[in-house]
C-alpha cells in the first residue's frame, strides 16, 4: 500500500480538527518515510501531539527535544523565560522542568548561566538531559527540591516553575491532545490547581540566594491566588502578563534581599 499523498493528509488532518493542517502535513511528510507515514498520520488524527510525533517542539526560537509521555512546552510559557532573564541570573533552577525547555531558552538568552533542573518523571528527565546537558545543565530525577544536591542551597538566583496548575475536575474538559497524550502528573494541580505551586513556593527560599526570585506560571483566573501563596511563602509578589504570548506568571522577590 502506498503512503497517503500530501493532499490526502491535509484532508485527514483538517477533518480531525487540526487548524494548521497544511503545515502539519508537510512536517509529517518530511519527517517520516513511506513505511512510517501512514501510521504517523493516524496517530496525529487520533490526537497525539504533533511535537511528540516529530520528537521536537519550537519554543522561544529553539527546537527542543520532546517525546511521547512528556509535556509539550506552550508558547505562553516563554513569559517565564523573559521574567527569569530580566533578573540577570547566574544560577537558575527549573523545578517541574518537563522537557527542560524553559531552562534551555534561558541559557540561549544568557550564555554561561548555571542551569539546574528537576522532574519526577523519568521520560521528562531523559528529554531534559538531551536539551540541557549540551549547554552544561544538570538534570536531577526526583520530587521537586528533594532531588537536588545539598550544595545548591542558598546559591540560586531564580527558581522558575511551570508546575501543574489545572484543577483536577477540569482535566476532563481539556483537549484530547493534553488529556489523553500528556502525563497526568504534568497537568493535575490538585483540587484548586494550586497544590504544586504551594510546594514550589514554600520550598524555594531554602535554595535561593538572599536577593533571589521565584517565577511561577499561572492562569488569569488563578493569578491572584498564586500571588497570595507566593506572598505567604515570604516573597513580594507581582503578577505579570503578556497578551502577545497569552501568558500569565507571578514573580516573587525575596524579602531578605
């Protein structure tokens, strides 16, 4: 059986609801040989994220490695990169790092920065190492701060986190690409969506230098609550928003600085 033509792939992707069907079709044709193309198209039609099929995602002008079972970085998360770089850090810690896209983009914008990242998921850690080790980054497997080496305490300039913040009851209403193909532990933020953010904020001060900052992604709806928990953890909290990126974050500046 011959592989589907480009026009046939476009029609199938469009019927499946892919907004950029023509672009996706060309990427799939370029990425897969005749024998694998039909299977790849079927997987995309079934909802598998294009980035997981291709093995990479575009993020902040970079091509970062991703894989099945790993959270796909979103454009809105580029706001975290901008907020972290604004602090002119020498040492950055990316908690719940997923593919390591945020840390990789920070390194691109600020060459020479010391990068450390952690994630609890082995698949994410493998991806993050592919993205960060070439730029000198260190990736640790484990639950948030518990994975880190003790010598980092008190040395970090910026803790950046895109920790899961979708309320548990809202996951069922997410698009199939996320709900069915991305790991639950990269989406589920607990009953109010803030469980992981609380842990990030509560643990950050132990690892930050005296004038350090914390940068946490959130949603417009949750921004005030995220700011409140960052404030309660000992930071002066500010909500930042990018309409261009459709991104929202809370930046916390340590009161010890």
